[in-house]
C-alpha cells in the first residue's frame, strides 16, 4: 500500500505522526458520541478510527525500525489527544443541566433566562447558611458561556453546578438556526 516508502523512507515517521493525530482525534469524538447515545455516528467514526490505526500499525510492523518512527507514534498519540480535545470544545456537542443556587430569589432569574429563550424551574431550599432558591435549566452545551454570563450578571455570588444530560424531551429551548437556513433565499 505504501510502496513509495521504499524510495522515501523518511516519510514514514511523518505518516505515522499525522495518522495517529487523526486516529486519536476520531477516537475522542467516538467516545463523546457513545456517551451521548449516538448509535449511528459512533460506529461510523469508529470504522475510520480503526481503519487508520490498522494502516499505521501495519506500516510500523513492516517498515519501522528506527527510534524516530516510535517517537512519531507516541508524539502523534499525544498530539491527537490535544487535537481531539480542541475539536470537542469547538463542536460543544451535548445537553447540560445547570443548577443555580441563589439567595437573590429564583423568579427574576427564571424571567431573565426565559427572555433569552431558555426554560427554567425554581425550587425553594434551605442551604447550610440561609434560604436559597434553586433554578434549574437545561441548555445546549454551546449556550453555556451565555448562560454563565446571565447568571453572573444577575447574581455574582450565585453558586451553580453543571451536569451532562444524555437526552432531553419537551421543555423550552431557544430555536436553533439550521445549517441550511443561512443560505436560504428570500427570508
């Protein structure tokens, strides 16, 4: 498959390095999709991940006989983890439950969230030091920074926790822009 490496053996470490970056980055995405229950995306990504890994490892077994190839394999793995994390942060795939504990009252915060298109539920509670209102909202992960800014503007002293949610059903969520609506004519 890589017969040109007989003529240009110096390319092998480069191919190994970049192959591992792609392979490990795909592995990171596959794990994310598995954890979110994406039963069609995860196997498709897994196919390409393993295919690339098999090609790279077979070249290592058949041709690699230098420390440089082994270092390229390890460096590609490490770099692939880094690239995978960056990709994961950019796509921000998933749904989050944000639970906000505030002493300022939950109803105004629910109103603020609602005015931005997010749903919210208020629950009264007793904290270790005072009465608190607990506001829960379910958001897309891409919206976390915006919601965090809304919380901090309303109550800089608010305590909040964020949890991953596997799926959501019904509720109030901001309308998301379709990828194709950007190019749609006339509206």
